[in-house]
C-alpha cells in the first residue's frame, strides 16, 4: 500500500492529519472531499514507504497513555454561576485546568483547545493558562482543524513546557501517537471529550451563509450551547445556539429551529468514521474524560442540574492526582460527586460507550446538499415537526427502552445527546 494510511477508507480515517505532520518526506497533504471532510492525499512519487504515517494513525495504533488506573466517574459542577454560564455543561474543563495550575513545577501551562476564530472557523489554538480559558469554552459541533498543533506541542514539551491538551478522543490519540512513548509525555495532560461525532467546516460555513441570508444580515459570531434561563425547561439541556449578526441583532435558535443543530442531533452529517468510532469505549486515552452528565437526577437526585452538570472519568494516575486536588481544595470552586461507574455505563448508552448510528438519510442529504441549498437539503432529510415529535417522544423513555427501539429501527439515529 503506497503511503500506508494515506490511502485509508473514509470509515477508518478521522482526518486528524497526524500522518501528514509525521511524514518525514512531507509527501502527505490533507485535502477536503466534496462534503468538506479532509483526507490524506499522498504524493506516491515522493513516498518511500517508511510506515511512519501508520505508526501515528489513531485508527491503526493504540496510543501510550501512561499509568492507567481503575477508572472512576464523578458528576461535577463549578460553584460560580458566571463560570457555569460560560461553559458547555458543568465547567469540568475549567475545574481540571484550575487544579493543574496548582501542580508543583512553577511554570505556567500552555493550554490547547478548540476555538471559533474571527472567520467562524473551528480550529485548535493555544494560550497560557494564566490568560484564561474563555475562547475554549462551549462545544463547537464542527471538526476542529489541528493545524500545526501536533508539531508545536512537541516543540513546547521538548522545551520543558507543560501542556494541557483538550480535544475529541481521536485527536488525543493522534497527539499521543505523534509524540510517541517515553518521557516526552511526562509534562502533557490530556482531556478527551465524550463525543458523538463532528460535521465538516464546509457544512457549517454553508449554514452560516444561508442563515445570514435568511436573517438579512451576515452572521459574525456563534455561541454553541448558549444557556437560556427562562424557567426550568429552558436550562442547559435545551441546547440553544446564539447568533450575533453584523447589524447588531442577536438571534437564539433552538435545536429544531437551527437547521445545523437539527442535522447534528439527528446524526445526519457527521464524518463517516464517527459512526464507527473506535474511541467510544469506556477505556479512554485522556488522563481524564469529560462530558455532559445527562440524566444526573436519576443517579443523584439531590443534585441541582439546571445550569449544567459535567461528567469526569478519571483514567490515569495523573488524572487521579489532579481530580483529587479538586476534591481536596474547596477554593478550586468545583463540586464533585462520586458515581457508581458500572451503573452509569449501564444507564447511559451514549457516546461514552457506543458511536452514533448514522441517520438513514445521510447519503441523500449529502447528494442534495452538493447541488441544492443546505437548508432545503436538511428540510428534506429531517422535517422539523417530525424530528421534534420523535425526539420529544424518545426523551421520555428510559435508556433501556430507547436502546431497544434504536435496535428495532436499524440505526436511524436521532435524539442525540452532547
Ligand atoms: C463535537 C462534540 C461532541 C460532543 N458529544 C458529546 C456527547 O455525545 N455526550 C457528552 O456527554 N458530551 C459530549 N460532548 C462534550 C460536552 O459537550 C462538553 O464539551 C463537556 O461536557 C465539557 O463541558 P465543560 O462545561 O467542561 O466545557 P467547556 O468549559 O465549555 O469546554 C469545552 C471543551 O471542549 C473542547 N472543544 C470544544 N469544541 C471542540 C471541538 N470541535 N473539537 C475538539 N474539542 C472541542 C474545548 O477545547 C474545551 O476543552 C461533545 C463535545 C463536542 C465538541
């Protein structure tokens, strides 16, 4: 196979770009396909078949994660209402980062995470922990472009810096593989997300363009997971998107009104490899894994969840040390509740343990979206009212019944969490 991973199938390539960054001959380029998903393209004449691309590929190789411990799960919530409002769920990421800043070693950490830049592109950026985490907050439901993050992180670690990296599980595995085993990872702390898949930047661009046209003013800013508080029903779990327009207006769209969110939560347009994601297992590659603690009331009835509750799973000795610091130091401003892990895994059935099931209209959607408007392609694949009724119905069922129903429906994904 020429270029090893560079000829991978869409089902087994997450588009992380580790192969391109690791190639000693620089003969791999990441190129977007018709739907905007990036794949490696190899210059066969320059390739010397060294196999380096396969060594770093997260689909080919399990990463070195350091000292694994028996995983533990917590529900977590920041005490500060302002921090809670800024975060996607309970602010676990901020709490972990605060505990890290407390680690002995002196130096300020470099923090890497996904931001929505000034051109509304989702990409990984870094800044010092002391500068704050603001650009990283909120889950951007688009594949984040790692750019030069991998070589830059290697450079930082080699220079003796400490690095906190947050990303999807495939990105964490890609980074660890790219760095390789050994002491280079000693100063690296990884946070991987519970993740049920990413759409492409191109689909997001098209949504932004058409929504701006419909609203008669271009969209300048987007806030995913905007939290609206008008009574209990409109808390964190309603999953709103806030759009800021060039003319100064702000529009809030719920998960049904926004064609982007509607498609996202119906698993209509995620990357193909997300539907067969090998990282949706309880054995994780981050030092800690964070996610949304949906249904926390069923396990911890005493916990108030209106403004969001995170889930933290501790996977490694480093993750355990840092999480213990959060529990010991009340001034870190985060509350943690231990949870029975077996019971959680049994109940959850979500992206912690299984990949999203592709919507049966996925293929038809992309066919339509290539020639027609994004709005029309979404509307024909998942009519709003139908999706609404289905999701509201599913939400009222127990996870066990939901799982049984999903199996019966042969993988038409809807009612997604995240
Ligand atoms: C694409 C995606 C799918 C998800 N699916 C689920 C799910 O099915 N179930 C579930 O329980 N949780 C899911 N999550 C995680 C969840 O939405 C929250 O990110 C998590 O609960 C952390 O909450 P927080 O309050 O600590 O986050 P915040 O403080 O808001 O921090 C957000 C964190 O997410 C990272 N991030 C944001 N967008 C991206 C991106 N596009 N790519 C890589 N990293 C990103 C940031 O770097 C930051 O570390 C998903 C997140 C993403 C990005």
